[in-house]
């Protein structure tokens, strides 16, 4: 791991809001990306609220090979590409606080869409920015994302912003959240870059998230959350395998039973419907001391795209706009769920 120069550390401590590009232009780092990573480490050591474990250990390309070395080491090319396009499945996040921590789970915002609730998205984002210890944990489909070559041309024609404009909208939103250390991660999804990566090999949405120095998960993810004396396990994805016309929590239960038996929370988006249920599982494991609690929250996140757009109503009902908030107790192994952000704000501001 490359050593961080003392001049860089001193400058960042004096100017914590400086951008990675500015640090690079001043000659303090070999690239903007390296500058952002170094800056994150300096801020963590200076008492930053959010502390990542795995994401900070990903090396930048310029820390491994020069151009000539790359040509000479074709057998190690895969390692180079892994630094350009990191694939994460696990992350460990530590909140350096003795207060409750809340996470709002947005999904399916569909920025650029004709039927998106833009005012409501802005209002929720402003409340997150204004509330201590409340964070933004998106689950994909941030933009409408219909490419010009999408099979249903009507869906592409009904977008009110072009794809570059949608990327600009998303970048602006993430800029605001990241500047206040409110953005936790990004998650791959169909509208959110998967179609682009299938057609072009590049996911523009993933690049936008990585430029904001947060982890990006290309599929299912398992996040270990340290809050005070407690450790919580969150299994999340834009969409888990499985479906049922009778039980919208079927994918969550399947994920818990077959892949994430230690999870405290199973959360997904994608379905444009809403629901949550607190269930009990693995009581024998709790009795044996292997699980801290039998309680598991199964969360189905709604959407900000609620109108009767023809692409949706051909096969589904209109969407339901509900983005739930989970609040994690730092002292007792307890998770509180609500769809009312004012309830969450009360818990975070006044205690559980």
C-alpha cells in the first residue's frame, strides 16, 4: 500500500473539503482517484463518522503498474482490471458514535422519468441532510435509464431528460449527500447501468458512485454494520431471486434461509411495491449463542415512480412511493422500522 506523504496529510487536515481533483492539480497526489482515497484515510484517522474496512483496501491502478510494466506483465492484467472495476460483495462499516444510527433505503427513484415524484425525493433528501446520524442507503434504479436501443421505444420517448441529463441529476444528488458524509453505497440495477454495461461493457452509474468514494455492489451484498457496542448484518440487493404472487416477502425469506442465515435485515427494491415484516428465525441458534437475536426485518422498498406509464401498467400495477427507515440501537441489539421519516427523526434526535 502506497505511503501517504506528510505534505498531503497536512494539507487535507487544514482543508478537509478540498476535492480529489484539486489535490491532484496541486501535485499532492498522482491522480484524482488516489487523492480521494488518501483523503478518506486521513479523515478517518481524524475522527470521520463513517469508517469502511474493505473499500479502503482496494488499490488504485497507478499504485501498481506504470504503462511499461503493464505491457510487460500481461499475465497480471486481471489484477489491473480488478482495480479499475472493483467487484464487492461484502463490506464492513463502523459508525463512530454512541447514538442511534438511521438508514433511509431509497430504491427505484427513476430520475428522468415522466412519473417520478421529484419534489418528494428532494424533501426526503433535505431531511436526511438535516438529521444527525441519518444516512442514505440506495438500492438501485436511481435513473430511468432507457437506452435509445431499448426494445420498447415508447419507454425511451417518454423520458423527460436524456441519459446524460439523468447522469447529471444523479451526480448532483450524490454530490449533496456525499459532501455531508450521508451517502453509504450504491447498488447495481437494470435501469441503473446494467443495460449500459451489457451493451457497452461500461456501467456509467457505477462510475458515478465510485467517483464519490463509496462502495458499489454489482449484485447481492452483505454489509456488517457496527453501531456502538452492537454489530448488525444487512443483506441487500436491488432484487433477490424468487417471487410469489401471494407473499411479497418470499425473496427475503429465501435469501435468509439459503444465503444469509445471520442477517438482521433483508432488504430489496425493484418491485415498485412496499412492505415490511419483523419475523423470528433460528431460535435454536440464539439459544446456542450463535445469533444475538431471533428477530429479522424483511423490507420491501417502494418506488418514486408512481404514475400509470404504459410500460409499467402493461404487466404491473402503478408503483407505491414508500422508502422505509431503519434505526439501529447502539446499546441493545434492536432494530426499529418506520416509513415515517418524522418518527425516525424523533428517535435519532431524542433517543430510543
